[in-house]
C-alpha cells in the first residue's frame, strides 16, 4: 500500500482528516482567534504561537499583515483541542508536531473511531480496537485520547458559542489596551 492509497485501494486526499465525518461548513465562515482558543481550552498566546510556528494554521483565513484577523474552522479547532490534550498528558511539542503531521498524512476516514495512544514519548494512531489492544498488550500504550469524544466536545462548545455574541476584545487586544491606558 502506498501513501496515496487506502486499504481498499482507493486514493485519498491528505486533508481527509479535516473533512470526512465532520460537519460541512461554509469556507467563508470561521471563528475568531479568541473564540477558537476558548473552544480548544487554550490561551490566545498559545493559539498565536502555534499559528506562527505552523503547528495549527487557520484554514478559513490566515493572518495577512498587521491588524488582520485569523479565522479558524471547525477542523482547526478540533486539532487545537487534540494538541492541548496531548500537551496536558506531558507529550513534547516536537512529538505533537510529528503526530499532527502523521494524522494529516494518514487521511483518516472515520475520526469517531480513531484513538491517539501514547507511551509518554511517542504518539500512535489507532484506527481499530485491535490496534489499541495490540499496543497495550505490548506495554507501549499508557493512555489514549478518543478523537470522536473530542470532536463531540468541540461541536458542543461551538454550538453554545453560536447563541452568544462574539467577544469584542480578545486576550491579546485586552493586554494591549491595558498598556496604552
């Protein structure tokens, strides 16, 4: 099997992780950085750093100069939340970067059935219960993150946001206004 084929022989796109099994959203609609950070459970500073270092870049609209606003799509927020969960478990940002790259390259079809497992040093992508059991039986897997559960959490959070007006000021803008006051 080549990197461009699935087990059934059908070609896949490298961006399937960010399309299959997720709500179809208008490419022109996105969430501002403050909302994306809040939905993912991270600070605006982390969000900004991850965007600048190309760990998780906004797909709806990237920054295009001073004063421009990034817009993050649902799929971006899902990845942000997964990165946060991996960081919380003690995985290094370097290993997380490798895991995110592997997820993109794998073209996962069913996110709800995917589990990220780790032994504290490496991250493994498991797409079946057999893979999880095999990893645990070898003593490698220490903990797992069910991607489907995280996906539902992000959906729920964003649905709650839809009923609220967006924050007029994000964390970074609030700090800037405090300095000038």
